[in-house]
């Protein structure tokens, strides 16, 4: 059985801040603690996508997509400062 992003262990969670959201298109970008910008899609969120805002602090499981770094299992930790 092939491993997918949805069965990645939560122990690999990383903190980041959302830098841009595109609600009509259902995706956004976040910047992790190593200054890597990562794409995420609304379907990869554990928190409802419409509850997220630019500046919010989240945790996620890192991954690699066909166009670069991605984030899976995005979970809101708290509002931005």
C-alpha cells in the first residue's frame, strides 16, 4: 500500500505562519520556521479553511508536491500577532 499525505504521522508537525490566502480558489501559502514557503489546499486543512487568516500560526505535516514544498494536515494554533 502506498503512503499518502493523509497517513503521515502527526509527530512530524512543524509550526508556520500563513502568509497568503486565496479563498475563492481554496488555497494558500505559509512560511515555516526554516523560511520555506509551502503551498496548501483547503482539502489539506484540519481547521476549516474559512476560519484561517493571513498571519495565523498553524502546525502542519510537511510534504513535497510536483511544484515544490507543500503542507498537509494544516491546523490552526492561534491568531497572528
